[in-house]
């Protein structure tokens, strides 16, 4: 099965800029999705493929910086690259602090933009991979019995089998059986791996 091409989302009110960037990215084998405004993009279905966003800072309606804030507020993690013909240092600092991958002032070299897009796509790939891993961990955690979850919490907290047994009023052998079962279900081989998985699950629950 052929994997979907990464998608570069271009948001710019200038049709000439949209056409130029569409041609540039298609020439290096990337797919594009073109929008004339941030509002139009927000009303669309986000691509399921690995993607990033290029948007102009100054646009009618929602500006690039406000759009970036909106994405963050909505929990959208697609990396953003900001471009502008009227940039300044404070604006650049604000954009980068808000999580932009890059802030490019027109005119910029095609290669500079391509490099920024490659970095953004790699960042998005890692984010999607991590989200997939956490989703898998959540599915495996859901298979644990209530008792196995109790044992897991205590193991992650650093308690030994004997201490866990005393805490739960069980025999040490029973705790060992629950521990072996939960490690198998969670598909981990060491306590360190279990601790990392538990931290990922807690982080996702708090997000």
C-alpha cells in the first residue's frame, strides 16, 4: 500500500504566492492544499497525512499570528511556518515563542523555505508517531484488570513485590502473577519501560 504524500498547507491571500508555492512543493514530490484565508482552512477537514502549514503573517481577517494562537487553543499540533514581507524582530520572537518552526521574511530563498518545510514535516511525523504510540498504550491499559492497575501504580511508584503485597493485602506470589500479566499486556520488558509508558499515559490524560 502506497503511503500518502506529505502535505504542505499554504494559506495566503495572494493567489500568485499560492500558485508559486504550489509549483515549488509539487516539484519536489510533496502534495499541497491551498487556502486564501485562515478562516477557510479552519472550516476544512485537516489532512490525515504528515503535514505542515505555511501562512502569511499579514492577511485580511485572521492574521498569521492570531491563527497560530487559534491552532494552539484548539490543540492542533500541525507545525507552522510564518512568512511575511513586513517582518520585524519583536514579531519574529513572538512567532517563535508561540512554537513556529521558522519565520521567513520575503524575499527568501526557495531552499530556505524547503529546509523549513522539511524540518516541520519531520516534527509533525514525530508528533504523530508519539500520538500513535500513546493511543496503543491506552488501548493496552484498558485491557488491564482493576487489580493489575493497582499493582502497576505501585510498581511505577517504586514499591517492591513484598511492599506491594503488604499494601494490597495480597500474597507476594499473587503480586508476582499480576505483575507478570500486566507487563505482558502492556508489552514492556522492564520496570523502566513501564514507568515511561505510565508517564506518557498521565501526560495524555492531562492534555
